[in-house]
């Protein structure tokens, strides 16, 4: 089992990225689940469980008690999906992943397992054997767990095999992401790459990659999506955003050594690169600080 921690500054889209990445992995036939370390996913999908993963670590309860299966799509998406397709058709400025038309036919029903994390401070207190036992328990059910981690802290530092950093195009977000990436590397945490959200026609992806010192795993457009059609990787996988999350899943699998050699990042036309032309070159949510000390300082990097 591989655990991916998704981190980023508040408001950059870490929860959406987490859910859509897990949904994209499941669409590809992988046994993937979301680990909710912020409480945002549980609030989003009205998830209720008998226990939390923190309870599992504290008293040895079965991990299944901390897991709920969310049926997808979650709610009535027909009208929202039709409105989204119409908005894409009218928008002549947003970049497109090729000539894409969003079909608004019947959406296939599926499930998204959500593991509720609970009290984050517990993750920093348990011993290595207890943590390993919990991971082994989850490994019986899942190949991949995508953790909505918000800020760095004990849960992030101890659980993930790799970290995906989320940013948007705002200056403050980019600055925060760069500092957080440096902090991850300084502490020996493995960085998979970055996701650039809310991008537009003039977004210079190569410049962002260079500034962060990290591969851009996927570029997600700013568009007219609403929570009613999320995860869009499930409801509209052929849309520009859905395609972007599919690319993210491919990039993550490639980094983990489970891909098909298709390559990472900007080697496919996912965005224009600051001049309105397709860039085919290979340029290769927050919670309170719960770590204290070094982990607390890491957490501050993503505020």
C-alpha cells in the first residue's frame, strides 16, 4: 500500500485535489481510498463512522470502523453537469485539453471509501509498531490512500510515502508552496510534485515549475465547476479538469513506479504556457498546528 499526503495553503484546493485524485485512481481500477485528516471530506460528504483512525491507533480497533463508503455521484448532478458543459462551450478563454465536449448522459454509480482521521495529535504520539499495524490493516483493503492533510504535522510526517503539494496561481500561494517544499526536502520527506490549480490561458507553467523546484504533476483549469459535480474525475472525466486529474493519477503512479512509462507533467497539452500557445515541453487546506517544535514549524510553511 502507498500513502500520498496532499498538502497546501488554505484555499488552494487540497481537499478537491485529494478527492479527485482518489476518484481518478478508482476509475482506472485501483483500490484507492481517501484519508481525511482535516475533517473537510467528512463534512463535504456527510460521512459518519463508528470510530476514527486516531481511535484505531489509540486502542487497536479495526480500521474498518473508521471507514465509510460514499456513493458516487453524491447527490443530483444532472442539472449542474449540464450547466458546466454549457459554460465550457461558451468560454473561449479557458484553456482546453484538446477539443473536448462534455457528455451529460447518465453517470455511472460507484463508491469512494473515506477513512476518518480524527485527532491529529495522536499520530505523533504512537510508536512505530502501532503505526505499522494500522498501515498493515488498511493495506488489506487498499492499494493507495490519498490523505487530505492540509498542513504539515505529525500525521503527514509519519504516514505518507510521498507528498503532493497543491498551489494556485496567486502570489501568496506560490510563495507558501515554495517554502513548504523546501521544508519537506530539508526534513527528508519525499516530494512527488505539485498540482497547479485555477490556471488560465496566460499561466506560465514552466516558470511555476522552476520557481517551486518541482515537477508540475497536473495543471487544473479555473472553470465553472461546483461541488455538486465533484469529484469531476468521476462525473465528467473527459472534461478539461477531469483530464487534468487523470494526468495527476498517471504522474503519481509513475513516481511510485506503478505507471506505464507515459511520463509526467507538461509533455502533453494540458495548458497554454503564458503566450496562448500549447506548451509541449518537459520543463519538468489548512488545520491548526498540532505538531509543536520542528513539526510545528513545518506546519507553518503551509498556512
